[in-house]
């Protein structure tokens, strides 16, 4: 059997033996966009309701919401302005359809652990052909529970169902009375869907409106109509959707293309339990995997080592690299710590090593009189091998999401003039850092309340943090206006006049006055110059 093989477009038909009853699972991720964005923010919106917004009908509207936002009475499709009237502290980020689609594709690859036939189902769901697979997880119910719980561990809300037909599983995952996983009995799709609304059949809005005018609201009401009359009055598409839900019309799960595989296996003649023996097996796997990567000009970014124990349990060890690599020694060093902590039980009888994320990798040689400057520049850009190895070690211990580097951003708002990105996945900024329009503090603060006294238009004293300060120097004002195309709650007080001041005891501060604030001018301290 080969180490890996690309999946075909659809499940092959059986040519001999009795056909197993077909079973399809549907996994719905109702908050996919919002929870994906929250993951990028570290899983926390600072205790405020959070939403993803997208333009629709001439306005920004809520597209996906976190549970707190839903509990506040906000709903998808509501205008952002109306939503902020209900929750002024609502935090909103723009939708990113390409990134959301990529995230769903990654989830489809992850779900291959449950079935080799996994396909995307719309923009917020997955379909899995689990025929003959559920017994590996203790049955269909435990399998669905495992899917939902593993997604919850990753901060994702999921509803799941399994039925004889893809349309029935889709309907039960989204419209069942309970959010718990639903297992429809074999041959029981008609009874399971009977009380569901017609929207569970994936009908177009126009068809739903037409059926509503006929007084039809539920699936069983539609199913009782003669098929010929149904097709004439409601259209062939309605009849087709009903057939798909009941399994009368095939609707195969088309697996997403997987591309070339980068996995190797090793079966041991007898179980081993010592770390040194497992590490020796890993070295043999790495040699084969790195050779395959070199043949295709690729380098590994993430790898997974699966240890199969003699009791049937699997132990998975994952490592990541800051730069793509196919150096066996460097990769083996990253596995040393997790191997030492792994529980081998009564022994390991098989190993499987897979490069789960790969990227193109080409060698670069510096030669001639420019070699030294090029090498120095490579170190400054973070391309030095030692620096990449350090990032890899730190990332595997602390998490790559905790290693960040600052990058400039296009904004005249001081707090938005930079952003942070993953040090392992984002390239350093090329060239000099853009110069700000004025001198900026070395430390920005969340604006802290203060009270200033003016004389001849300039601040001469400041009360801040319960202390009174006389100002020896006040340079300014520098006016900074809000970004009018964004509704930022922090800037709803209007333009700000910034001052660089120094107190008589040597404290150098950056403060501003918002003269157009609704309750009158307000003063805030926003930075320290050291």
C-alpha cells in the first residue's frame, strides 16, 4: 500500500458484495466567520460583543456574530448602525470571504480523520460520507459528539447530524429542535424531517414565498402532495430538493482535491517503548520524507508524528518550523522534547510521519564581493538559519501565535500606525520604517483621564493619576482627525489636539484635548516619551 495517495473526486462505486447503507454526516458552523476572526484576536474581544460585517443593501450589516452579541438581541442581517444603538460597545471587523473559504478548506482537510470523503457544504458547513466509518469511533452518535467537541476545543461552534441522504443530514444539522448531534434512523429520513420548516429543503426564497402563499409551511405538508401536481405548481427544483432530502435522488459528497501527499510509514517487527528506539525510527522516516520533499522542491512547515500503540490508541505529536525546511537533523531536534513526554503505553508498533504544511524551498547562495552585505541583510530580515531555528524552538514551546513582529500600517491614527503579525509566517518589513508626521512617544497608553488648565490656549497644568503637575514645556497642538470611513467608538468624540508636554519634575507626556466632545472638551493622556 503506498504511503499516501490523492483522493478521487467522488467515492468509487462498489462492484461486488452487498452495498452498505449509505450514511452522510453534515457539520454546520453557524458562527464560522466570527469565530475565525476571534481566533486571530486570541479568542477574546475584551468582553465586548463581537461581529463580522459585510456590505449589503447599501449598508454595513451583521454577517456573523459571537454568542454574546446574539444574547444581546443582535441578529444577522441587522444594520451596523442599528446594532450599535443597542450595544454601543459592539466590536466589528470586516468580512474576509477568501480567508473564510481557506479556513473552511483547512477544516475539511482536518475532518479527513473521520472519513476519506469530505467536501465543503456552502460557506459554513462540511459534508462527510461516513458509510462504513462510524464504527471506528464507537458508532454514529459518539462520532458526531467527537467532531463537535474537538471543534469546540478550537473555539468553533458546530451542529452535526447524520442521515441516509445528504439533504436530510443538512436539514437536521441546521433545523433540528435541539443543538445536540442528531442521528436519524436508517430509512427514517421522511419521519425525521416531517415537522421541519420548508427552508430545511434548501429552497430558493422565491419558491418558499410561493409555497407559503399556498399555505404550505412544513416538510410533511409538501410531501403529501402528488408529485406531478407538486412539479407543476412549485417547479421541478422543489421536487428535486424533496427527493434529495428523502434519498430518492443521489447527491454524492465530492471530496476536495488533496494534492500530493507527504507522508511515510514504518511498521516495527516488534513493539518498542524506549525513547531512543522511537527516535531511531523517526530518523529513518525523516530521511525518506526529506528526500521526497527535495524531489519536489518543497520544505516542511508543520509535521505530525503519529505513534500507534499496541493497545490500539494513537499518540500524535505536532511540531512547526519558522521557515520551510527539509533538514532531517533540525526537524528531529524539534521532536526531541515531545517524544520524551509521549506516553508509549505497552509499546509502539508503527510510526507515521506527515508534513501537513509544505512550501516551496529553494537554495540561495551568496558569492562574490557582495556576499557579506547580503548575508548581513539576510540576518536583519530574519532569514538567517540560526534565527529561524530559534523561532522554531520558541514556537513549539510557547505557540507560534505568541511570536509576533511589528509591521507598519497605513493609518494616520497613532495607535493604528502599526500592526503585529506572526514572526514565523510574516516577512519582515523591507526598507526603513515610515516616519510619522510628528514626534511620537515610545509607549502608547489607553487614553487615561486628566484635567488640564490652559493659559493663552496652551496647557499650563495637568492633574493626572491623582497628582497635580505644573507644565514647563507644551509643544503643539497637532490636530489628528478620526478616520471618517470607520465608526470607531474610541474616536466618537471627534478630532483631537495633541500636545507634547514636560512637567517641572521631568515627566514627558503625550496628551490630547477633544474640543468637540458632546459634554465639552475632554483631556486624556495617551503616551509617555520616557
